[in-house]
C-alpha cells in the first residue's frame, strides 16, 4: 500500500514539474525572443518592467488573464474549450520520458523514441479541433493547412528518429544519452540527420519560416482566429514552451543530453544538479538558433512549404536512412564511415541548396508568359 501511494505521489510530482517547466519556459522564451529580436534588429526591446524588462512576460500574462474570454454562438462549446487544453498535453507528456539528469527521470519507457512521435500528434489534433469547433471558414482552412504541414514534416522527423534508434540500437532515451558518453555525440557523427530533424521540428512548432498556420497576412490568425483570453493564451504559451521542449528533445537525441564536465560534483537526493545545468544550457543554445532562424529567413509560400517536405526532405531522408543502415551493417569501423558520410551530406545539402533553388526559380520565370503593354 505504501509503495502504491509513493508511486502516485511520484507521478503527481513529475506532472507538476512538467507543467511548471511548460509555463516558466513559455514566459522565459517570450522575453528571450523579444530581446534577441531587438538585438538582431538593433533595438532595445522590453526593458521597463522589472530589471532589464525581465518581468514583462509576467505582466503580459496577467494582462491576458484579465482579457474578456468569449465564444462565438455557433461554435461547438465542448470542442472549442477542449482544444486549448489538449494542445498542452504534448508539451507536458514529452517531458515524462526525457532524462533531465542522472537520477531525474519520470518514466524509463522502453519505447521512448516512438512515444515522442506519438505524443507530438496531440498538437495536430488540438489545432484541428480548434479550427473545426470555431465554425469559421478561415479558422477551418487555417487548421487544415496547419495539419497538412505538421503531418508532412512528421515524416522526415520520424526518419531522423529512426536513424538515431539504428545508431544506438535501442528505443530507450536513457540508452540514447548513455551511448553519447565521453562526448561521442550523435550530432557529431550524423550532422545531416540532425539538420533534417531540426528543420522538421521548426515546421512542427509552426515557427518562421514555416509559420503559415498563423500567418496574419494570409488567413487572419489561422486556427486561433476566434480564440481570446486565456484560451488563446494556451495556444500561444504552447508554441513558446515548445521552443524549449523540442530543444530538450534535440539535445537528448543528438548532443549527449545532460552529460558534460564535472557531472556528479553537486548532487541532491541522488539527483545530479550539474547535469541539469548542462541540459538547460545546451537546450537554450538551440532555442537561440530557433529565434535566429525565425528572424533571418523569410516566410515560405504554402506550395513551397509542402514541396520542400515532399520533394526534398522526405526523399533525402529515405536515402539517408538507407545509407546509414548500409554503413552500420557493412562498414567495419561504422562510426568513422558514418562520420564521413554525415559531414559530406551536410555540406552538400547546405552548399547546393541555394544554387539549385535559384536555378529552379529562374527556370520557372522563363516559363512564365510575357505580357506586353
């Protein structure tokens, strides 16, 4: 009986920790992005509320909670309310299988990598529910476009996760971290696989340049058009919390998770606090890259976005999966073979992408009819 009560208490504690991480990460990331955006644009950013503006996100959160929360008369009352609640499930549940550090893991799931793919679908479901329940054609079209985008980019993400599982030989996330001990990071051996995963994760988060589902210039505000107050806030917070959650997943899979110098130097109740520091630090390096990408690359068109997934990422992902499997099976020193193949593929993709894209655009312009005055 005592063991059952302790198990329930432990489960509740980890769920509370997961929710705290979601809300704190969202508030931190909103401020972090605004200051980074200001730095990139040679501006100041929020600097009035609190020291250097650190309390601006808290003030905005209280302001949002005070906003009027209304629902269109024609909207489905159950699904309209359930959608912003459902959207938070993915961000919370993913953390329950992530090893934050040595001694801090909620569930040692033996299919952790598959769980990551499965639970991320809750966001797609929530967006479809919100668009359909709003009884608004703009919301519905925005939700359908968001679902098409997220489902399309889940395929190259799944292929990248499959490669990680092949390299490690396990689906357990703690085994993935243990495999990368002594700085043998999978991101170093398979940089092209990480690049594919990172591009797909940006599209999954609906971040620029893949932020068409909420493109205010094209479809009002997409699936969230009819939402206000904290119902809109749940969608908004999920997007910004997703920056940290997806970066945590990338760090776990490709950059050694919580491992770093001086691990075990400071521990509390069997939990390595130094590991938590490295985990958060690595994650926020990737968060900064997400912010940098958003304000450096212009938004894609809808046809370009879908074409990039189906015509470029998915074929390259399939070829990358087959090549990686062949190297692991048939190359004696397969890590070195994987290293060479990964970096050659990475630089080939980065180096050839712009020239090939310009050539394709030039050929499309040449096919356009010339209309004389």
